[in-house]
C-alpha cells in the first residue's frame, strides 16, 4: 500500500512539474511575442512614414535614408493598397499563382486579410493603407510553447514508464528470489513431516486422523512446488478444468467455516484447456480465500464456469463487503491491500500467472459495496 501511494505521489509530482513548466513557458512566450509584435508595429509605422515621404519627395528630400528604411524590411510581409483594394506594392509576401494576375489577386487577398485583422496603417495624404502581417519569427514563437508542452508531456510519460518498468523489474527479482528461497526452506520440514507421518502410520495404522495429516503434508509439497515455479515458465498441458475447480472447492470447503457455502455452476460437459494445474489451482484458491476474508467467514461463494466461443470464462463471486470504485484499478497492484495483515501480493501474482503463464485475462467483473465482488478469468480454448 505504501509503495502504491509513493508511486501515485511521484506521478502527481511529475504532472505538476510538467504543468508548471508548460504554464511558465506559455506566459513567457506570450510576453515575448507581445513585445516583438509591438516592435514590429513600430517598425511598420516608420516604414509607412518612409512610403509617405517617398510619395511626396522633392529635390530637398533625402531619398537615401527613405530607401534604406524601405529596403531594410526583409521579414515583415507588407501589402500597400488603395481605397479600392488595388495593390500598389508588396514585400515579403509568398505569392501563390502561375500568372502575374493571379499573383496580384493573391496579394490583394492577403492585404484584405491583414486589414481585417487590424494590422494596417492609413496614410491619409495618399489615401492608401499599409497592411502588414506577423513575421515568420513571431509565428514560430506562437507555436513554440505548444511544441515545448508536447516535449514536456512526452518526457513525463517516458519518466513514469521508466520508473514503473525499473521498479517492476526490481520487484520481479525480489519475488522470484523470495519464492525460490521459500520453496527451498519448506523442503526440509516437509521431508521431516513425511517421515514422521510414515512412522505414525506404522504405530497407529487405524488412526482416522492420519489420512488427513497425509493430505496436509501433500498440500505443503504442492505449495512448495508452486513457489519453486515462480520466475520460470512452466509448460501448460491439456488439463480438465472441471477437475481443477472441483479440487479447489473440495480443499477450501474442508478448511473453511461451515457458514461459508460454495456453489458451483459448471456446464455438464468437461472442459479441456492448456494450463499448469498447480499454478492455476493456486489462482482460484487465492480468489476463494480473498472472498472468505471479504465475507468475514460467512456468506456464499459462487464458482461459475462456461465454455464460450474460442475461450473459457471462469467467475468467482462472493457476497462480501465489496471493493470501492477508486480501488478497483489498484487491486492487482503489488503491495495494495485493504487487510490489516498481508503483503498485498496475492492478486498481483494471480494476475501474473493468468496473463503471463496462461496468456489469459483476469479482472474485476463487478463489485458493489455491501453486496459482493465478482472476479472473471478468461482463457483461450486452444489445447493443441
């Protein structure tokens, strides 16, 4: 639970940092573009004054200065039009048209667009308008913040993915090592119990409790086998899913309170599917144990199995306390648990067994507080 909260906090922090960077970039770019636009407007007022001076030049006019001002504009698109919209002159406008008439028509269209956008300066003496547009640099600066925002968001996504991937790999190594060490440590006491069971059988051959003790020892062997297979890829074999489910129900029913009722809804025909029986039994068993805990030792567990087109569906339903909606997406996350005791690894391991080892799906089909939860498993029905 703590690791889940920490991951969530890191994600939120990364998103907040990205938002702050994006907002700061947008604000700075806005002021920068505003200042540059004002500077270009000032330049165009000087340019318009130069045009007015050129139109009224006499022998005393310094044309060198006027022409220099006009020629220095190499970035700002300008279209000079008369009252009727006819183009008098234009600069820095990328023309579109194969003929002179087409080019002039396009320049006139651009002039009208600039004037409608409020970017024009009136020279009253000559009844002409100097229409101008934003330079290429300003247009690029307008787009730049959004490009930067996309880059920042991409960085956040990559950072979160790298964080989750590295942590998942680390957790996998820890689980595999822990599982194999557990299997190794169980080996010695299981061997001793097997020996003691044989001695008891010789001394008390008619004791009715010995067969049950023997079953429990065999169960310990099965558990050790399951732990030893974590981290490897066990080979699935065609197996009777009905027998596997029956075996789990029989085991859980004997070791659960009589207040818990198991109901099975199976099709009449046997279902054969490629699975690893010990591991898949553990998945169903884990779902049943969680159901018992959710019902606090009293209620009904329904195990449903159906042979669908191309797949087999298995559902484990209980009448327990249910799962909060905000927690449904987290139930398979390693470390997540609502119990006072437990590591929160059961459902995450079940998900790994179903999806990685059996190429199936496991998810919460439905859950309602106070009424219960249904987990659903879907397996491909290929057995060849």
